[in-house]
C-alpha cells in the first residue's frame, strides 16, 4: 500500500503519469478490503466463542460467505495479473525517475522492512496457497460431522481452484515469453539466406506473405532449453544461440543493434522476466537473433557425440554434432557445435535426447489413438 499510495500521490502532482497503476497492482485495493474483512470476521467468531465458552464455534456460515463468495475470485484476478506486473515492473526499473520513486519514496519507509516491490507483490499468491491449510486445520478440530463434510468439500474446491489457476498462470507466462521471442528472432527471406535462389522482385511480396514467423505464435509450444554455443564453420567460429522447443530445434546467429531497448529512440520495450538472464541482457543491449537455417524437426534430428581426439586439429573442445535429415533420410545440413564446458555439453545432449524421446512417444501415442477402433458389439 505504501508503494501504491506513493504512486497515486506522485501522479496527482503530475509525476510518473505514464505509469499504469493497474498493470502494477491490479485489484490490490479490493483484495486488501476483502482479506481484511475475512480476517476480522474470523477473529470475531473466535472472540465470541472465548467470551461465551458455552457457545459452539460455528465457522460454516463464515466460510461459506467468503470462500463461496469473492475471496478466491479476487485472489485469482490478482494472480493472473502477477506475471504481467513483474514483466512491467522489470522494465520500469530501468528508468531513473521510477528508480527514485522506488528507493527514496518507498523502500526507505520503515514499514517496508527493507523489502523491495517484487518481494511484496508475490505475497497474495502465497496467501492463497495457505487457505487450504487453514481449512484443513479447522476440519481437524471440528466435532460436527455435517460441518466436517462441508469444510472438506470447501477445501477440495479451493485446491482445485488453485490448480486451475496455476495452469492459467503458466499458459500466460508461456504466451508472453513466445510473444517476446517473436520480436527478438528474425527470419531472413530464402533469397537472403542462400544466394542460389533467384526470385524476381514482383514475386517477392507474395513469398513474404507466407512468412515463417508465425511458427512461434502458438502458445501451446514449449521452450525446453536455450543458450549460447559456438558453431564451427569452414573458416571461422560463429556465436550462435539455440532454442530447443518440444517439437523442433532452432539455430540462430547472434547480432547486435546499435540502438538499445529502452533508449530514447526505441522507447520502453518490455523484456519478459521468464527469459534467461543472458537473453534478457542481450535484448536490453539491442541484440537480436537471426535464424541461421530452417527449423530442425526432432524426428529428423540426429545427435552425435564428437570425440576430442578427432577434432584437435580445429582446437575445438566439448563438441557435438547435429545432423538434419529430410523425409527420405538424406542429410541436408550438419552443424558442429561447441559448448563452453564439458558439463554444458552433456546438459545440451541430454536435453535434446530427452526431447526427441518425448516427441517420438507423443507421435506414436497419437498414431495409435487415430487407428484405434471401438470394440465390436457382442450383439452383431
């Protein structure tokens, strides 16, 4: 509330007017109001029981009012906005005026107890996960069977609500990550990638309309592993950044832009906090990734270890080979990659092998399901 009220005060005096309070705090005021109301009602029930020892401690009506009312719903609204809030906050913190607001106006307040805003924003998520524990403790101490049954039912509904919420939060987080990747990864046209392909100018527009960029538009795709490696070419070593998805591997070249994200020319461009710190830093420096070759489907990818003895002449260490085959099992591309350490190499190989295994298993399951016919009726 210190952070929220300070921002309101500054904006009333025409400072930080472009900062969206809802994107940072969502429905925090409503959440505070309902949580406090629940807390007061809860302790009033306990106080009444203590003052009148002969009266039963009836929690049923109280729990029904709040848990079947707005308590969980307001938490869900806040939690669904949380990832976006952290996303937004991380980019605002790059600004000098916003940094002054955080440090001098808020963090120095004694009531904050030296906690920063990200540490405070996560608190309502933790509270929501503790409600089943509270209900379980009440259930254990309840003596009325009808009340015990009601509380147990309520606890199961709250737990299901939390599981559903976790799925939604993960989906939103994945969606934001892929939206960022769409901005960072560039796909060169086929005639730019390979000079052998000649395309007349009047045909280029129609080919551009069938762009590959939409391949990352699906939020159902998962990014399993990523990182920087070195690609050995015939005359040089090239810095590359690999993205291992659950259905293909993408090899990109690292390029740097003179303009930085968040600069005066580009404006404040958000960087997704769920990306790796390395990629976040790279994006803020104005870097981007250009696709080196077409995506390699996992069922067309052959992974081979490279013995150090065989490549000493190239001064390569921690190397492995990726082979891309077409549908006729012909090799159409080979990539000799080098990791920084032997451990990093083993992690990459393990991640790729596991991804191939899972992808193959999923395809076989789908294929067997597609050819599964219903059992013949005994009456036929």
